C-alpha cells in the first residue's frame, strides 16, 4: 500500500510542464528575451516535490535540495542576467541542480497577467479588492490590474503593508481618498506617467526609480511601493499550489527575500 501511494505521488516532469505551459499560455504571451519562459533545466524526468521561489539562486537550489524537491518553479529564471560564461556562481548553480536532480521552470509575464493565479490579480485580492480589470498595454497584452474603489490612502497603505508583510514606501502625491487604483507588481514604478495617463490616482507597484517620486507629485498620483520581491511572491505560491493539487504532490514556498 505504501509503495503504491509513493508511486502515485510521483509525476512525469513533462506532463507537469505541458500543463503549466497551457494553463499560463506560455507560448502565446510575449516576454523579454532573457525571461525564456518554460522549462529551463530538465531533471531525470520525475517530480516528487515542488519548491517555489521568486528568484533562481544558489540559496533557492540549496533549500530545494534540503527539502527533497526536484522541481523548482521561479518567477525570475536562470537567464535573467543574460548570457554569461559557465564559471563561478553560474557553474555552482548548475552543479547544484544537476547533482540534486532539480528541474527548473520559470515564468515571468504569463504569471503576472494570469486572471486567476497572476501576481497582479492576487495582490488586488490581498488588498480586499475583488473586482478588478486588466489595464496598461505592454507587449500586446494588458499587464496590470485596475479597480474603482473608495478607500482612504492611509487604509490602503496599511492593507498593502499587511499583504506584503513589510514596510510600504508611500509618495502621497495624489488624493487622500483613493478612487482609481492601478497595480503592476515588480518594477513598474518607471511607468508612473503612463499609468497616470490612464486615470489612475493611486499606483501600487514594487519599486521605482528616484525620479518617479518627483513625477508622482507633479502628476497628482499616490505612488505606493511594496517591494519588488514582496509584490511577486503571490504568483509562484499559487502556481505551486495549483500543480500540487493537479498532480497530488507536495509543495513548499521558499521565503528568500531580497529586501528590495
């Protein structure tokens, strides 16, 4: 009985990958070249346990290996910094993955925009905002989410801090009472002018360049920064949970914050 149960809890890697690719529309959604969405490194072909992390890193691989996970799902993948020689940290990472039979699956924009398990829609829900719609066109898709609300800026900052589990940087350049909220997780702060042009009075993202705070005041927009890492934990957690249920597997989220 135990042997049969153990066998039932092992999935074929390529079945998992096909399911992921289809559910997230990986082949249909354009992304930055270095994202290289999909299976980035295969293992021997089986998945017994899933680990999920925001970023591919030595820490993520070491933690996954310690937990006995042999599929690592990440938002920022192996090739985020582009082509580089297989030396030093890059060699160490590959050796760790291969020695521990860890496959790596990475998904960036397709996970940000997903209507059910996407970073943007899940952050909106974490804020207590259930009715949101896509907005902000980029790469022929609507990248963020927006919602019509009636909430004080102070309350929204408090909710965001609770949602991301940390400090929120608020540039209060807009109204005290928020009516039109826009969310683009990660590094969306540089788009504050375009976001304001779509009628958003309160823009929530992860991080922003220095000039964006000045622009927010000039544009009459509240700019709330919850951290690049912290605003992008939602999607990989939800994807791992989805796959674990689909394939009767264990999963664990690896909390490895960058503090950025």
